[in-house]
C-alpha cells in the first residue's frame, strides 16, 4: 500500500474535475462522486512498515465513527491489501483482516477507503485497514479527528 504521512493534503486532480457532476447510468450521482465533490482531503492511516506512526488509545467516539464510516466505504477496488504489520512468512499468505462493525456487519478490510470530516468540515480519507490498525496495532489517528463525523452520503 502507498504510504502517506498523516495529514498529507491531497487535491482533486483537474483531470477529474469532470467527475464532479457525473451521473451514473440511472441518472443518479453515485456515492463515490458525491464523496469526491470535496476539493481536498487529508490522509490518515496510510501506514507501512518502516514509517513510524502515533500509538495510543483511540477515543471510543472516534472508533465508533470510523466503524460507521467503514459501513459506507468509498473507493472500493477489486484488489486487496493485507496488513503488513501482522506476522507472516509470505506476503501472499497474510490473512485479510476482518472487523465486526457497530451495526454487526462483518467487514473484510483491505479493498476500500473510508472518509470522515473533522470539526472544520475538512475531509480525511484512510484505507479501511485503519480500523484494523487502531484495534490491533494501537494506531492513534491525528488529534484533529477526535470529534470526527461521517461524511455526507
Ligand atoms: Zn495487522
């Protein structure tokens, strides 16, 4: 997976501007395009071995928000990433992390992103593996996300 330092500002490519008002085949804006209406995002949870990350107890409210965001993933892909912090003798044999969300849904992590907003309305995006990182590897998301809320759908 690509590493990004927490808080890295990413801007929508001008080549993707055309997506802003794109409609799907049913004439509706897809959740992906609705999410992409944000002009910029900050990154969190794009972790890779070899790069230090903040650790600590995640505020319970933030974990709940991240789990709710995991129920509505964005940028779903067909590929999957496994956790490279979990021990395994071969990359291809690493298990795909699973997580049961607050709603009772079991998520197979590693093929989508999740998005939340901070108190200023800034969108933050993380791989859905962030849920595994928080629970199993004590990753602590940035303080700006302590009172994060779900991005509008
Ligand atoms: Zn892991």
